[in-house]
């Protein structure tokens, strides 16, 4: 449950952040639907990136001992 | 069945905020709520544990002292392994964060108490603190170079137009996913316990006590599981804080 839930949250959070930023920018700049759409896809991309990093750094991100600094930056 | 049940508490009622000492300042409701009470209790308990155990500082530790020392060494090792040696100055910060969340989760397991970590406001405030601290730390340590965190290596220049916004979004996701993870775990667990406890009552009334025993047994198992989740989630929060610290300090 732990790992699946964590990764699911990563995707959902990235989408939510993307949508939130898009919505706020739209309201601010008055470009109603467009930035929302753009940031939806950027958020989806960020979600996939989060999952990719979480899975690649698996074992080290969940807190197992990590023995060197040769990983990519986000684990 | 419904006729004799005057008021069965719904599974979500345990999360209701109740003002204990009402206080309104202007438009803001600053009442001292049950949530605030539990937060104060958690902070006070941690402080008491640490001061009471350190006060005598015996070479052969008492039970209380070895609890405190074990906890501190555990967090210290976690910071050293995950955030690197330079991050050891942040051990007290990670330790207070870890203990506060752990105590909050565990105090919430006491019947009739309240789990403040089941509210996203609380967890988001904690996560935002970590996020802002790490970002400011990175900027202080590396200056403008810190923003190279958002530029992936070995990527064609054209793709950077697309990838840099995605990296920034991914970075901004951190506080959100950190807070959702803690709050959703606590809220889901406690809701599940309340739902199964409700099953135990209603199935026991409707189908006889022997059937009602089944969900009751499940609730007992879930209680153990929830204590485990309480510890694990505090640990996950602290570990991720360490990893973010490492990002800001080492900057790949």
C-alpha cells in the first residue's frame, strides 16, 4: 500500500498544482481557458517525472541506507 | 433498527474542529480548538520528554533517558544518511518535526482524542515550512546557481522550453504531495476504523453478536495497523525533509 499510494499522491499533487497555477494565471491575465489547458499538460508531465524519479530512486527514497552521491539529484 | 439508534456518530465526525476557548479577532476565528489543544499537548510532551531525560544526564541512562537518546540518535542517523554530513546542523529541526508529527499521530490513537495531522491545513503548514526553509537555504548557499536545479543535464536547448516549466512544477509539487501523503493516510486510517466500528455495532444488532464480532476483530487489527502507520508516516515526512535538504545543500 505504501509505495503505490505514495506514487499516486505524487501524480495527483502534480496535476493539482498544475491546474491551480493555470487557473490562477488565467484569472489574473484574463486568458480564460488557455493557460489552464497548458498547465494541465505541464502538471501531467511533472507527475510523470515525479513517478519516474520515485521509481528510479526506489529503495533510497523510502529511506534505506544510501551509500554514495552518484545518484541523480531528486532520487 | 434505525428507530432505537438515537445518534450514531458518523465516521467523519471525529475530524470535527470544536472551539474550546472561543476567540474572535476582527474577521478571524482564533478560537483555541481541540486541534490546537492536541498540538500543544504534543509539543509539551516532547519538551517534557527531552528536558526530563537530559536533566540528570547519567552515564548509565535511565529508561526515560534512553528513550530520548534512542530517538535522537535515530533521527541523527537518518539526517546523516539521507541528507549528508553537512546537514547535521539540521538534526534538531528534523527531530522536532519528526517528534511533533509522531506524537500527533500517536495521541490521535487515544480514544476520544483528536488527530491534528488528519487536517490538511496542519500538514500543509508543516510541509510549507519545510519547503520554504529548503528553498531559502538553497538560495543562501548557492545564490543564483540554485536555479540550475531546474535545468536538466544533457538536454537539447529546444526541449528546455518544455522541460524547465515541468521541473519547476515538479519542484512546486513537493509541499503538496508531502502534506497530502500525511493527511490522507491519517484521515483514511481513522475513517476506516470508525466505519468498521460502526459495522460492528450495526451487524451485531441486526445479525446477532457472533456476526458483529467479525468487524470488531478487524477493528482490533486495524488499530495495530494504524499505530504502525502513525510511526511510518512521521518517518516518511522526516526522511523526505532530509532528502530535500540534501538537494538544497549538495545541488547535484
